[in-house]
């Protein structure tokens, strides 16, 4: 199987309501071009330096999504071109993105990352924490942020019931937040959940965006 065939197969199975992010971290620019040449335009990266060097060489109509933990001091490097930051995990980061985007008069799409996994080292807001953030902020006081939805990663486990349970909770929470805080905001429509090993479960629970790396590109081999 090659990248183009993998993509074709995946796109055949994906419901129309689900968008595909090709997670290209640790894969080469040539491999990204193979995916690009099949029509794929949304790519996800999780390290700023790697993203900057790839972006330099690759077509400018790629829609880049940042999907890793982002330090506030690095925000300024990606704001000139990033489409979506899927991994906003603090109010401070939200404020920095808004501030840097204001300087360039850009609007950055943002997904708030929610901590649903068992592993403590994973990033993201806990449910209650995110509610208190929404209670505290006025979303319109971030004029350069487009609040687009939520993102979450399930626990790395073979236990499908556990993964499904985590996706289910996130999906219920998404609906609640959408109704309570974004009822008037049609942009808040993305629930990014599901990776190569668990995306079918995620789709079953209402995911609207899956982030697939190894399922498209195979084993990661670049060492950075
Ligand atoms: C690496 C990564 C993915 C893709 O992982 P695969 O298992 O290769 O599909 C998805 N989301 C995030 C946040 C990641 O860091």
C-alpha cells in the first residue's frame, strides 16, 4: 500500500460530515507531497520548528493545523500562516494567539483541547475548568480568534469500551458547550477526535474531524 492508496481507502470510508487532517509530524516533505497530490490539503504538525521548515518548502495553499502543546513564546512564529490551533490548553495561550493575530490582522481558528484520557501527562482543560473559562470570558473579547470547537485524545489503551466512553463524554460535553455558549455561533461546529487506532470509535460517537498519521503514511521514520 502507498500513501495515495491509503488516502483513497480512508476517504471512501469516512462519512461526508467528517473532515480529515493528515498528521504529517515526523514524515518527510516528499511524503506530504504524495498526499497533497491526491487532493489532501489539511495537514497537522505538533512541533513549531518542524512545521516552519516544512511550510517553507511546501505549497502555500496547505491548511496547517497545529496539534501539539504550544508554548506562548512560540505563538508568534506560526501565527502568520497557521489556520487552526487545535491544542489550546490555557487561557494565557488563547490571549497570546489573539494578541499576535491582532498585530497581523489575522483570525486564527481555535479548538479548545479537553483532557479526557486517564494519562495525567496529556494536555488539555478538564471539563469543569473549561466551563469556568467560558463563564469568565466573553468570546467576543477575542476578536482575532474564531472559536471552532473542541479537540480531545483518548487514553492509549486496547480497551475499546474505555475509549468509547471517553469519546462519548467529550461528545456530550461538546453539545452542552455549543448549546450553552455558542448557540448563536455557527463556526463552533468541530469536534476533533480520533486517531489511526481509534477513529472509527470516534466517528461512532459524533466526531467531525479525525487526525490520522500512521494510517496514511505508515511507520514514522524521521528522527528530529
Ligand atoms: C500524532 C498525533 C496524531 C496522529 O497519530 P496516529 O496514531 O499516527 O494517527 C493525532 N493527534 C495528535 C494530537 C497527535 O499528536
